C-alpha cells in the first residue's frame, strides 16, 4: 500500500509536528524513570492524549496503576487532581456544588476536582454507579451542569481511571454507557521476574514513589506540544481500504457467537482515531493495517460483552477480538 500524499505531494510532517513527536517520545522516557516494564500502558496514555480520549487502567492492586498516572502528570505541564473513589463519595464531591455565602446572601459555585487537565480517578469501581455516572457528562461533553448552568472544563481534559478486576470484593462494575466513554482500556499485568527485580533494586537504592521529583521526573511536554501533535494526527491519511478494514473488524464483533454485544459505530470511530495516532507516533503520516491491529485490543475489549456460556468456557474479550483479527481479510 503506497503512502498517500496531500494535495501538494508532501508525505512528511512539519517542523512543529516533528518537535511535538520528539517531546512525546521524551515523555515516555520520563515516565519510565518511575514505572518499570509497562511500555504498552505508557504508549496507550500518550495515544489517549493525542485523541482527546480517556483511559481505564485495570489491574490487581500493587502493579503501579496510580504511579503510572502520577508520573504522566509530573512529566506534563498540566494541572492535575486526584480523587480516591470510595463507597461514600457523592457526585458533588467530583463535579462541585453551589455553596451559600452568608456575607453576600447568595449561592456561588465551588468547582470540584473535575475542573482540571488531568483527573486521576483512583479505584473508580469502588464507588456506587450514581457517583460513577457523575463523570459521564464531563467525559463526553467536557462540561459540568450544576443547577441548570453548563460550565466548560479546561482544555486539554483527560480522565485516567484505575480499577481493580471486577471479581474483587467491594467493586461496582462500570455501566456499559460509561465504559464506552473510555477510549482505551489498558490492562496492567504483573511484571516479569527481571522487571520485578529492577523495581526492588530501585527501591533499595532509595526510590520513593511518593516523591517523583526526587526520581528525576521533570515536565518535558505541555499544551503547545499536544496541540501541534493533535493537528498532525488529524492530517494523517487514511485510505478507503483502511476505513473498510476497521468497519469489517467492528461488524465481525456484532456477528460473533461468543458475544451478546458487539462494537458500536462509536467504537469503530475510536479504533480509527487510535490507529491514526499510533501511525503518527511511529513516524508515518498514513495508516497501515498493522496500526489498526496494534490498537484493536485496548480500543475494543471494553466495548463488547461475552455470552455467559462463553465466559464459563474460559473465553475472554481479548481472545474473541484476536480471533476476529485473524479472520478478517487484511487490505493489501
């Protein structure tokens, strides 16, 4: 498949875009100073930033989910806030509320922690659905409505939520509507033996996960870099064959006998967006089928539902998607 060109016949990127790509590569290296062996998750967070999407990080306790997001915030020149989701957390604790001022005898709006650039929603599935749903409008519309008045959120705005596997005690599964608002679902696995040795070695040498500044993490990218990168991603060419490939993958999930719910058109749009971002990050200004394959699992795994009988047989969303990727014809 030949690389597409623009109207002027150019296939390269601008200087600003090249600088932005270099900054984002440096961002990934900065995060690695604190987090060992989680390169796919780091890449996923960068892709989400480029696509103006949100990320759900799932893994057992103790695999550095929170540390990963905190390291991302430390390496970006962005405002960040953290909310620890608990069973007694109320929606107004996130979005903000009207507060009565006795001096003026008027109500004024007190913004909640959602009014930030990077919101770390820690253990989001430990709070009831009513509070989980308070993030829906913020994630989709990028605004919060309190007392009938919409209030826009800062730009950029990204929700990075962590959750424990749903079979753990004290968890509330996220509703399908909210899951669909997350661009990516990244699974954080247990580290390999060598990575775990590296983690312990760092701690023995004095690494303190609560003091990322002492670990040497510094801001290496900011809003200007993100804006330049997003503009470049928007110019990444997509051929009709690639568009058809994305649609065929998503339609195949709707016909799978192992699934009760397949990927919606919103999911297909998300897969196209993440594939474009990944193509640009790897230095190309056009998308190839491998870009789609690389982002299919994190983009689609939370947008499908398994049949109970398939789940009992040990089938997983990832295995179904991998099977579909192996059967859908790849454009040449």
